[in-house]
């Protein structure tokens, strides 16, 4: 068999027969359809390429078996109507650890009523520590070896109280309420009452993070210094003059662990205004442990959460109805979510591109044929009408 016969037989399998140039008719309608279809193909191709270049995230759900990890709580909350000197943050969990045992890296920034910082550098705040000012300048002019009275609250660890804060701490350890600071010489000398009066028209921004055990627990921001009294957590509000507190707040950010791509923190940018003074805001948080594995193999251990909130008026400073402040109670889910980043399939991308080109080309051919034959039919009718 000659080679020419082989090529002749092969030519019979051509699925794309060509017409002679002389028999091709080019129209304005066909040109318009070609331009539109070309633009459409380009747009769809760019869309498909963008989809291919984005990473695909596969979620999985399984039982959380991790142990011994710490839970990092990131906080950025603004109280526009409560001074930093009044505000304290306490944290505790079901394992028995309270705020004095929790390591934290929190800062307080004093604000005026317009939300502007009062001073440039925010002060460090240790969880459970006193929110008031220190008395370094006053103490510098007194005898450094003095031993002043704790007014009956002395204990083996604190036999001398040389500052107002030391007296308050001694009272706290005894479980006593710090009711009348004007009767305590150290507080009168440091002008403690005047300081509290001066900061009444200030706000406070508390930001940073704290690390707690990875068990259920709670933390709260409330006025007054806290102490334990007969195994009950109490806040001393009497020393703050018995005033009522406006706990309106704006949560700029609250998360548990590091952020990962696409995370949604339900409490971010939440703004709560009080309907009346002495309000208690409670947030009940369900934390879901989460891992996020990137394409390069790096794994991020973090958490996502859902929240339910409740608010009520406490009615009184202390009592059965509760304490004014913002309370966050959290518990952990036994299930864990794992997200894994993966590159999208190139063959899927290639299939999509072929489908775009072939589909648009076919539909454009049908539209062009319909326009061409319709125009010819209309032209014939017009010509017949003129001939008759």
C-alpha cells in the first residue's frame, strides 16, 4: 500500500472539514457575536484561573485528644465610661486556679470621655492586681525603715503596711471590706480619695492577652478590688464611694489563640450600651479547638467559638442579683476541627478551560446561525413583497 493511500484513508477521520474561502460569508452580525464571545471567554478564563490559584481548604471533624496545652485569650476591650483605676480583671477555672496564679500580659490605657488616650504609655496590668496608682512619690520622702499599722489586718506575710495599697491588700487577704479610706493615715497622706474623684470622668482600654489552663473557666471585668471571703469571690465596691457604674463597652477583639485565614470571631466589634447603670453583661462562649495546616506543612493550633449573650440590671452594688461588669464564661467542646490547605488540581483547571472555550464557541455558533438565517428569511420576504 502506497503512502498516499494511507494518508487518504487517514483524511477520512477529519472531524473538522474545511470549506473553501469562496463559499464563506462574513457578516456584521457574525463579527459582533465573535467579539462578544471572545470577551466572554477571556472573562471566564480569568475567573477559572483565579479559582485555580486559590487554595482549597478541606475541613475534618474528630475527637480532641490534646492534653497539657495552654489556652491563650486575646483581649481588646474599651470601657468609655469607667476609669482604669476602678476596673479589675479576674480569671479562674474549674481546676481551682484563680487570678493570682494566671500569667498575663495585659495593659491599661486611660482614655478621656472622647476616647482619646490621656497619657502616652499604657501601664502594665497583672491579672488580679490593684488597678489604682502607686505611691512612690509620697513614700520617697518618708523613712524607708518605717513600719506602719495595717489596722488589725496584719498577717505573717504582711506585718507592716506603709502605703494605702498595702493596707488594701492586707484587708483583702483577711477578707475585709475596705470601707472608709479617709480613716486610714496612709490613704489620707497619698490623697487616695482625691485620686479616685479625679478619674471619675475617664474611660479605659484594656488590651493584651492572658494564658490559662485549657479547661472550662471564666474571666470578668468589674469595678472594685477582688478578694475571697469564705470561699466566695467578692469585689470591694465600698472603698470606691458606693457610686454606680456605667459598664458600656466595645469589644474590639476577643479570640482564643492565633487567627487563621477565614476565621470569624463573633464578638469582634460588638458595642453594648447600658440601658441603666449597674448592668451585668454575660457572654457564654463555646470554644471549638481548631488546627489549620498550610500548604507548606506548617500547623497552627488555635480555636474558634460561638457565643450567647445575656444582660440584666443588678439593682444594687452587691447582692443576690449579681455584680455590675462584663463576664465571660467559656467551656471547651470535646470535638476538634481540622482545616487542611491543598492546591487545586491542574487537570480540573484544564478541563474547566476547555469547557469554557468549547461551550462559548458552540453557543456563539448557534446564535450566529440563528441571526444569519433569520436575517435571510426576513430579506426574502421583503423582496417577495416588493416583487408582488
